[in-house]
């Protein structure tokens, strides 16, 4: 996570941060800006005006704004939105470690790390804030929604940046476990290529150019299912979907992957229909780093199997 999270002028409500809307057209009154914002699609004028009347539409300094306010382009405004109806992710999220500064959890499959799009309350961040009763909880890094395993959060704003920098500067050693078809190439092996991902595309892709993605892949045993093996995956870099792309490129796509090597629309839609029977067989099994506050080496692991 390379960018520092912006402080919100409104406090979280029931563990959920206020929504940030960036003004694009300075000619529009703020009410019209919010009408056009995707996060408030379908929200009527009456509901928006109630938020203005309650002083719950504010700028980055916390000053309440009016429906007629015109803001310069690029200016953020903040307000609470109605929470979407979400399919409940009924799997437990055990706490692996907690001290005064951090909490480490074992995130289940299908649970997003933090709110995004239609996934708001069914996220590790909101679940942990509500469980601990601490709104200052913040993720130090992220795991894909479909990936389970070790996930680290900070508990105090004063230490947030130090732990986030560990991940942004690749000072954390990560080990994953996965189940996939038996290898088609000699193992262990290292994959090195260039991966790019556009915001408009669900999938990352390999392109020509300077290498920006490296992964070490090795077989650690049989999976218990004929024709499948269990792998130990060590990402040397941290591109989006890197391990999934590399495993698919080796001809051994991770079991349960709805995107690689090809999009499986039925498989991708299953969680949104409440069917969690075919998880992505990928687990973030281990994190190791030198603690930025104490300097001592720390390792956190999960017993979860892929």
C-alpha cells in the first residue's frame, strides 16, 4: 500500500468511513455533483438534502457545505452513504495476534480487505472495527477478496505509516500456499515477466517490456486429490494478481480461479449468489518482517490450508 490514506473529516459510522466524492465539474452546484456520483446513484434528492440539513456534507476541513455550494475541480467532499445490501460472508476471521500497535487476522476467502464498490460491511476492516470497537483500525496492506490468509492491521494512527511503508517498500517476506494441477515444468522455478493491469479490466496481463514481476514456485506435496499438487509460492515483487497470472502462465492455474487463464463468469458470480463452495485455493500463509518500532524479526503464520 504505497499511498497514505487520507484523513476523513467525518468519523466512521458503525465502522464504515464516510464516502469521498471528488468534484469534477466546478460549474455544478454540489447537489448536482452528488446526484451524478456513482456512490449515490438512485438516492433521491430528499435523502441528499437531509444530509445537508444535518451538516453531514463537509469539505476536507470538516466545514459543512450547502446544496448550492460550487467547488473547484478536484476538491473532495465527504458524506455518509446508505449501505448496500450484501451477501453475508459467514466465515470466521480468527485473530492471530494483537498488541498495542497491530492486530493480525486470518482473513477468510471471499471477504474483501476494505470497502470498495458493493462490498462495504462484508469486509475485514469493518468487521474488525466493529469487533474491537476501535475506529482507528487500518489495513497495512491488502489481500484480494478471493485470497485467504494472514492480514495485518494497525491499531493507532501514530504507527500506521511505519507498517504501511514496510509493505510499500517490499520489506516484508510473504509466502503463499496454493493448490493447482500437477506441474508441467521442472520445479522449483522462477517466473519473471512484465504484468500490467488497467482499472477498466478485471484481469492483469503479461506484456512485452522490462520485468516488473517475479515469483518463485515450488511443489511441496500432493494435495490429496488426484492430478493436483500443493505449491509454495514466494512473490519477489507485488503486482496485482501476480501469483495467479504466473501460475496460469505455467499451465497450472490455481483451482477455483474465476479469472485465469480465462474468465469463468459462472464461477465469478457464485459468491454473489451466496455459493461459497468453490473458493480460490490460494492462502497467504506467512508474513515475516523486521518490526519498524522494535527492530526485532516477527513472523505470523496461519494453519489454514489452501
